[in-house]
C-alpha cells in the first residue's frame, strides 16, 4: 500500500501533512540518513586536513566532489542505503558502505578505510541529530515563532488604548487595557526566547566510550580532543560535549525541549484566554464563505483554531516532557533506549508547528467588539472602590477600606450613581470629592 495523507497513522503525516512537510528534510528517515552521510564526509575531510600521514596525498580539490555525496543526496541514495542495511542489519554501517562505494567512483578507493575511522555509531548519530534539530529550529520553528510573536506585538499596539475589565479569579477586578494583556504574552515569549538562545546544540564525538581510544592508539601525537573540538564546533557549528560515555549525555537537549515546552505552555495560556474572550463576546470572528461552525446549529462560529492549537501543543508538550526526562538517563556507559526515542524528535516539532499556525490563523480572524468591552466596564462600577479607598488613605480618612467594603460587598447593582451618592456622604473637601468623581472604570487603568 502506498503511503498517502489518507492512510497515514499519524495526523502530522496525514491530515496536517501540508503544515508539517517542511520538517521532513530534518526529521524523516531519509533526512537522518543524509545527515549521517554529511557527518561522515566532513569527518573524512577533517582527517585529510590534519593530515593523517596516510591521507596526506588526498587532493583537496576532490573535497567539493566528496561533499556532493550529501549535497545531492536523493531518495534513491537513501533507498540504496536501506538495501545495504538489509544485509548489515546496522543503519550506520550501511551509511559507511554506501560512502565507500561512492569513493570507488571518485577514484578514492585506497583511502576509503578512513571513512568512519576510529568512530562508533553514536559519534555519527549524536552529531547528525543535534545538527538536523538545530537547522530545523532555525529554519522552520523559529521563523514561525517570530511570526506569531510579531502578530501579538501588532495586536498589542493596535489595542493599546482599549480599556477592559480585568478578571482575577474570574471576578471583576481593577481595569486594564487589552493591548497590555496581549503584551504580557509578548514579554513572556521573548523572555523564553532569550533563555532558549543560550542553550547550545551539543554533540558527542569521541569514539567507542568517549575517550578517543582508537584514535590515540593509532596516532599518539595528535591532540584528538582539540581535533574533536575543532570538528564539532568550527566545522559543524555545534558544541562538543567532552567528556562523555559512548553517547551524548543529552542534558542540553533536555534543557532545549523543556524550553520549547514552556513556550508551548505560554501559547496554550494565550489560546485559552482568547477562547474565553470570544465566549464573552469581546471578539467576533471573520466568517469565511462556505465554512460551517456546527453540523447542527447554523448560527455557530466556533473558536476552533485556538482549540486546535491547544490540543496539538498539549500533545507536543507530553512528548517533549518524555524526551527531556528520558534522554539524560542511560545505564552505565550506554544502553539503546535513547536510539528509538531520538527518532521521535520530529513528532513534537510537528504538533508544535500545527499549533503555532492554528493560533496565528485564529488571531487573524479576530474582530474587536468594542461595545462589549464598554458595556462590561459600565456594569462594574464597583471596581473603582480600590481607587477611592486609596485616595482616602492618602487623605488620612478613617477606615477607608472598611467603608468601601460595606458599600461594594453586596448583591445590589453598583453603578455610577451609587458611587457618586457614596462620595457625597464622605466628610472630605469638595476638591477631593471632585477628584473621586472623575474616576470611572474606563479611565482607572494605571500605567
């Protein structure tokens, strides 16, 4: 059966394929194989640049042709490696044999035993996977997160002068501004991005148990730790973890996934707030011709984009949580549990991308219902009690909090007239009374 969007098991490869297909070049099986080939080729070139004595006669002019092996990597190449793997029953060894075959075609046969020289599989995997994740982060994830943050900034400016009733514990509270409330999410996201940018993408590169044993026994006079640092950091742009066991300790990866999880949590919080504002009629939603909100109720325009985002980001966070909790744990110098887990990094990325795009789509459909904001403020004059009692405190008025508490903690409707009648009864100057009368729910807004 040919895999299609209709028979794929995972919705990120099925229903949402058009939203996640950009991730295939980083997280698919073909992508993993290509990144492994890249690391093997670049490692061989770096050995030539030392040079190892046996590689001193390799023409550096052949490096571009070597690099074309991964630069022009195709689905046919990936399938060829999978065919080799049927015999080797080892995925990284299959990559090594594939490159050796390619070297035969480049008349480099005499040097091909230096492909994968002194390495173990995890030197390749624990370099290829951080590299692919770094590039997916920079080229797909970050662009979308920046776009979402920019949209929120735009709305925070557009709505900066819209007074709104705040609700703490779900109850009317000191008024705020809609733009400021959106700005809170902008600040939260930007703060997490600042933390995120300080987390390195780290790679393990040090032989079978991390000590460069094979390298040192063959070439004692080479500083292999310095070589590893230079190869991983200068050539590939990753951080070289050293010392390690056979595998990367994944502590940086865990921090990275935790940071992505926190960003998703902030957006879930945003999704729920906007959903609630829609339910309160603070926002209408743009109607698209032909769309249906409910199969039974023709009038409905549901906030489905924010619901879709919340659901997908929740799935992403569950997997990010497992990745960050599991990967740093490995029995002794290694066990294999990290291997299958690492293959799933693209899954939470996929659900995250779906969530980001859904939130963006929802934000772009919002229509401000300014009248509803004004109505809610007008119905809740009790919220100016804080302002009145604060000024009374300033003036040395006796027991101002208790006076306002007695006025406002009733089930009676509190309006402008109620507040002004109360102000008239206060034993204060007319100047202070006028100051109090000037306060309203729509102008008691703070900074």
